[in-house]
């Protein structure tokens, strides 16, 4: 599969559990876009399915591989995106 692959030093999903402990830290997740809405999208990520909230619209395609850096949101399994990186950079 082409595209984004996590670095060899990436933390395992056990270390990146979606919990309140991660809400104050930036985390990076990798995955494929499962659904797109105006200000959010669903990502099938390396730590499970997440709803990604984004500040500005971005044109993502279904099944597109992306890396997202952000902070866990107040709602379960939500990530407030700080940056979204496509497979081509």
C-alpha cells in the first residue's frame, strides 16, 4: 500500500489509548478517510475510528491515507486537528 506509513518509532495503540490522559498532549495518528463532512471527517486510524474536527475545510477523498496531529477532544474518540498531512506531503 503506498502512502503514509507510521515511523518505526511510533507508539503502539496500547500506549495511545483514547483517554482523558491524552487530551492535553499533541498526538499523531495515521489512517484512511472513511467519511467526510464540512468541518469534520471520520478516520479509520491506527488507534481505532476517530472523528476528526478541522478548523478549515479541506478536500479529502474517501479512503485517502492521511496523518493527523492534534489533541483529543471533549467527546469520546474525537481529535481536534492541528495539522493534516496527505500521503504526497
